[in-house]
């Protein structure tokens, strides 16, 4: 089926959607994005994603293309037109397309931001067979820039990281800086030891995951202890369980880190329970 996508005010078949070759995101990765999941035809945690988008825009002095209410309407309309029951909505805002290539930011009065949204249909996203098996991760050096808290489209290194994992027969990579795990290539990273969940604290070093915020809240409500601090790969390898979180994977158990199996090498009970709670609670408040 040809998707209907949104580009700068228009709903178009994907084959007709176009962006200028001078667009700043194409030339300089000068763009930010959000991915919001859809379950039962409804948006999960839209408010969190809208707030983080606004923060990314502000940090980069990039004008917002429209209000967050209008963005919500566009999300809903695309979900409806494309008949998405389970999947994602991808949104990207760029600093727009000036008349020519130039490192200097264009005048926001004359160069308007580019706004693109499209849906990704993923039937069975919640009932993922991968979550039943768990994923294997490798560790790689984190060589990304210093503002990972801004959700930019500079995804070349994360993409290379996924390829390194694939070549190693694994599913993903955890990035390590100065000996400590920052996060996964496209997710936040955690381990569980006893009743305690450990994950890196928020800073400019990692993306402030919307799923992370929700999962840590649910974990505390379920009387689990949460410790936000630096940790090493060795510490995670000795843990009872590990998992990752992101808008598109929810809570995904990790069963192996750099070839070392965690526990009995199957998804941990607590990670699976957190996945269940996250899905249940998120569905209740989806819009
Ligand atoms: N860290 C990185 C580097 C990411 O790319 C993502 C997903 N975009 C996350 C964490 C998870 O964030 P969220 O839960 O908001 O999807």
C-alpha cells in the first residue's frame, strides 16, 4: 500500500513527497526527530515526545514549524488515513532549505523549517517474538558528539553500531565512554541486580528517553529500587537481568552482553513484567 505522508502542510502519496537538495538536514544533519509508537490506533506518550521535540528545537535555536496541538492533529490524521493499528509515527523538523549551502544558520524569517511525518506499519509490535527471546548486545566505543540529549538526525554512528552488532551475530550495541556505558545505539540501557534497576543518570551524554521516564516511574510504583549512576559492561555482565527501552521496542530484555549470557540466557522475569506493565499502563492513557 502506498503510504500517505505529510510534508510542509500537504498530505501526499509517499512517491510524490519531496524535500529540497538544499535542506539543512540533507546537507548538515541540521534536523531533529521524534518517533511515537501507535498501539490500538492510538499514540503512546505523545505529550512526552512533543515536550522533548520542543526542547530539542530550543537547544538548537530552531523555530517550531507549528504548535504541538497541530502536530498532534497531523499524527492522528496520518494514523487514520494509513489505518495504523500498531506501528510508529516518524516526525522530522529541519532548519529548512535556504537558497544555497552555507554553514551560517539561515534567517528564520525567510527560511521556514521543513516538517515531515510518515507512519510505519508494524503489526505485532507489542506481541513481539523478539521480546520472548531477548536480544544480544556487543559493546562499542561511544564516539558520538557531546549533545546526545538533543534528538538530532545525526544517526550515522548508531547505524554503524547496529552494523557492527549484526556482523558479530548480535542484535544491538551498547556504547561505552571512559569505561562506562552511555546507552544503546537507539535505546537506553539498564541492568537489574536483586530488586535494583541500574541505569545511567540523565545528562548531555544520553538521550532522555521518554520510555525511560515512564518505565522508571512504573518500576518505583512496583516497589523496585532505581539507581541512576554510571556502570561498566563488566558490572552488567554479572547482573541477574538486563534490558533496553525505546518508543519502538518498549522494554526489551537483553540476554547476552559481549558473549556473556545473563542468568540462564533467557529474558528475565522482572524485565518481562516491566514490559507488561509499560504496555498495559501506556495503552490506558494513549490518545
Ligand atoms: N537513546 C537513543 C540514542 C535513542 O536513539 C533512543 C530512541 N530514539 C532512545 C535512547 C530511547 O528514547 P525513547 O524512549 O524516547 O524512544
